[in-house]
């Protein structure tokens, strides 16, 4: 996932070449904010998963397997949901919003697990 995130951030930075310096700066700022929100959501999700692993060490393999499967599903859902924005100025923000939304849903699930 980290590799996809880095490639995604690099790709979106390259897509700003056709704008003025001010527009490039504004777009870069928006993209940076979006990327930060994704990182925060992913960090919070990982904390929730770690807490559940600590609370349920006997279920660690199942929890990690579920997290991986859920992550794969989120990647595919966001690719599908943001297909129309591919190559546009809104791509980074739309993908970021999608990732944040689904990471938060996953975090709520793990937070609600019984210890």
C-alpha cells in the first residue's frame, strides 16, 4: 500500500505541468493536505488493528488476514469509484477522500470488536 501511495503522490505532482505557478502551488497544497488526511486515517486504522491484536492475541492471524483483504478491497473500490477522475486535477483529492472514507469504516469495525 505504501508503494501505491508514493506512486500516486508522484503521479499527481507530475500532472500539474499545464498550469500557472500559482495554480500549481494551490493544487500541490490541496494534494498535500489530501495525502496527509490519508496518512492520518491509515495511522489511526493501524492503531485500531494493533489494539485488537493486543486484546485478542489468539486471533492475530485472522485479524491480519482480514486487514489485508479489506485493504485489497478498498484499493479496488477506490479505483472503480474514482475511474472518471483519472488524469484530472481532482484525481488526488477524490482518491484520497475515497481512501479516508473506507479506512475510517474499517477502523470503526476494528474499534467495535469485543476484546
